[in-house]
């Protein structure tokens, strides 16, 4: 059986005879989680957001079933538990070689570049990308009469050509550069822009440089379909989307804490 990355875990054993015993034990944690936490931060998590209840049921055939419960979730103090949000991911497509078959236009319907159909269909969903010339393009407006229909959304999107030095990963809805595995898109009626967010399940997952993630993000973007209790994590590279999606599958639900002490730094 596999247990999630939290310590200490309070285990409630339900035997087949109906008796129960409650005790605490230390678990052998995955190496990436151990690498992600210093002794101090691990100590802080023991009384904070990392606490979960693990329920283990023993069947009559000597089999075991383990699952997590949020009943034991507590606050380390100073954060606001926003609940469980449906998680998705978005990234930054890059056109490796010059393409043809589709055209990107700006908000005044002036041609930015010819691109491949595949790149067009990706960037009109993701919102930002890099064309073969190295130019960054980001969403400018929808309902563009000159733009082709985006096959996945049905939208006609126009873009803006941006300085790739200032916007290496594109631009968010605030007009600021967005950063992989830091920026997230939210419904701003639920989470205001610039809110620092802590996602405990993300602690220890890999960044692009191989270092473990600290679970901290910032609300810096929004999207047409990001409504209500939903959070869209910007991964940057599609390959990183695959890595995170394998570890924290889309729509599985992630607990989100606003202004947590774990993310109190600059």
C-alpha cells in the first residue's frame, strides 16, 4: 500500500471485529520529500498543514485498505484554509521550426507570423507560447474576426507579440510575466490576484532544475474556464505538465491554503 507524503500521520486502525486503536507513528518518507524539508520546516509541518488522518481497514481475508481523510487537517496558524480545489495544468508551447498552415494575428488583425496548425491549436488554448523566431506571443483578445477558430475551445483568439527578454514565459492576466510552477490561474472572485497560496500536496515535487518544490504559488492569472473552486497551475514546459500530472492528476483535488506561514517569504 502507498501512503501520502505527510508526517507525522495519525493512524486509526479498524479491525474486522469492530475494535479500534489510535496511535501515532513515524513513516518512512519518500526521498524527494525528505530532500524538500529542512529539520526546521519539517518540524513546523508536524503541527501544520501536513497533518492527515490515514484510515486502515483490515478485511476478513487479511487484506488491508488505506485511504486519507481530511478530518485531521489543521492550521499552522495565520493561514486561511480555502478547501479543496479541482486542479488542472497549463504550459508554454514552443514552435521549434518555422511552420505554416495557420496564422497568428494581433488585436488589430495585423499578421504576427505564419505558424504550424499544431502550434496554433496549442497556443490558442494555453494563452502564451514562443514562435520559431524566438518571439513570445500572448493572449490579447478573443472574438477576433480575423483569427481561425481554436479547435478545442471554439474561440477566435488574437495575440500580442511581446519582448521575450521581459516575458520569457508569457504574460498573465495581470499584465505581468508569469513563472513556471509559481504562477497559478484562479477565479478572482474566489481568490484575489497576488494572493500567496500553499498547496501541501505539491511539496517535494520536482521543479525544472531538479530542486524540490516548496508548495508555494501566487495567483497571477485567470482563464475563461477557471471558475469557482478550480486552480490552474502553470508548469511552463509540456514535459513538466506530464510529470506533475502523473503525480497529482488533473481534477483529483488539492487543498489550498491562502497566506500560509510556509509561504511568508518575499
